[in-house]
C-alpha cells in the first residue's frame, strides 16, 4: 500500500511539473508576443517631424553648354553653393558622375547636366 501511495505521488508530481512547464512556456510566449506587438506599435507611429518654418527644396537638373574659360569650379560656385552640398568638391564629384567625366577637364561647346536645388516646384523651364 505504501508503494501505491508513493507511485501515485510520483505520477501527480510529473503531472504538476508538466502543467507548470506548459504554464511557463505559455507565459513566455505571451510576454514575447506582447513585447513584439508593443515594438511594432511604437515604431510604426513614429513620424518624422518637419519644422513648419523649414522650406522644402527640390532637386532639378539643368543642361548647359560650356562656354570658353568655364570650369567645373565655376559651376560649383553658381549651382552648388546653396547649402545642399558640404563642399564644392562634393558638387563637382556629382557633376562628374552625372556626365561620365573622368577628370575635371571640360571644353567649350560641351554639354553638361548640372544639378541644382530650388525651394519650390518650377512650373516652367528652369533655363
């Protein structure tokens, strides 16, 4: 009889441990689900704020014909000095990339595409 009581206690302990394990797993999964849900909600509602006094600028491209004596540095001063580029070198690098130039040499009569920024959309040709 002692054997049956002991055996029954062992079986009950196994059942209790199994229930406790299921409960712990369920709590872990619920906690993870809650954490993921809160993360998704938090990060999906974050909006990039923009100051109302900040003006939007738009990037445009202008095709020009190089005149005698013009250099890329001249064009960087005319079109790249609007604060959108950290330096004239950055502007010149972009111009060279846009026009597939391998060095800074340009010749009169050559066509170049030059980027520039304007605070509002232009309704007519930007020449």
